């Protein structure tokens, strides 16, 4: 089975569609798993929820999804995120709100646990460091864990309770899934933050037991134009072209 791993779409329909076209061209997948933050920051929240619902049955909630539906407070958001969140909330239909409100915080799918931030704190924690990764090992019982939230594609690999590697994943990086425990982040589709502005996603192949990362170019200018039309914060518009 081939499964596309999507994260942090962030209401960027153009990037989302470019990723789906890339997947199609690589020979299709059997399932889509989404690691949350479908909305927030970008100009197309309703359209992204509609498209995701059509193709994806496995999705968890991210902090931006929960904030847009009023389930968590935006007091801990930075001012730009809070401003974009207010605008996002106004774009959602009652059906969108129902869909997002019913998303679980974590899920187990076979050998994987899915969590937006981290397995011990799926809403808020950013998994950047080895220490944080080790502290999370006891919070999931599957062999592997998939996270999003940092918008940075990377993998932590462990031997017992030690991190033995933190590897940044570039385009076409392939990880072999063996006995080592792993925490994998497929990077973000709608707002990459690793210095590469291309959308980022992964494909898990359960037959040959690999996870492969892919980067996809999309029409960034068209998205920026729509964000300007909606008066979204300038910094959120300009960061798309640098991927930071
Ligand atoms: Zn995010």
C-alpha cells in the first residue's frame, strides 16, 4: 500500500493542488493521511477543507484548526497568526466547522502514531531538538510516529532511549523503515519553513517499507496575490517565497 503523508496545508489551495498532481504523476496512492493545520495563514481555508474531505479519511487536528473553530484560545498565538486566525474563522461554513471540530488529536494507524505537534502534547509542542524527541518516546507505543507543526522535514531515529540521528530530509530523501523507532516530519505543504519554498510531503510505501520525501514547486505569486486581496498580514505573504 502507498500512503501520502500530508501536513500543514495552511489554507494554501495552490500548493495543495500541486502536491496532489505530483502524487498522481508518481503513480497514485491508496490512502492519504493528514497531520493537521488544514487552515490558518493562507487565503483558501474553505476550499482546502472541501478538497481534503473529498480525498482523505484519516486526519487529525492542528492548533490552527482548533483555533479557527474556537476550540482553543489564540492568546498564545503571535499577533500575525491571531489576525489571520480571525479572518480564517469568518471564512468557514457551519459544515467546515463541524468537520474540523470532530477531528481527533491523535490517531494510531498500524505501526504509526499520528500527532500534529508531538505525541505528548499534540496541540502545542514543537519537536525540534533531540531532548524533546527523547522525552516523547514514552508517549507513543507504536514503532513510528508522524508529526507536523514545525514545517521542517526531518527524521529522529532512536536506539533504545537515545537519539542516534536527526536528519534533515531533502527532495527524494528515502528512509528505510526497519526496527529502529522513528519520529518523521514530512514538512509543510502550505508554508514551508526550512529555507526551501517548495511544498513538502511524503509517501509511505508499506510493501517496500520506505518513506520518501518530495518537494513540489507551485505558483507562489498567485497565492500571495489572493492573500493581498484579503489584506492578510504582509509578513505571512512575503515568507512564502523564501520558505522561512
Ligand atoms: Zn502549522
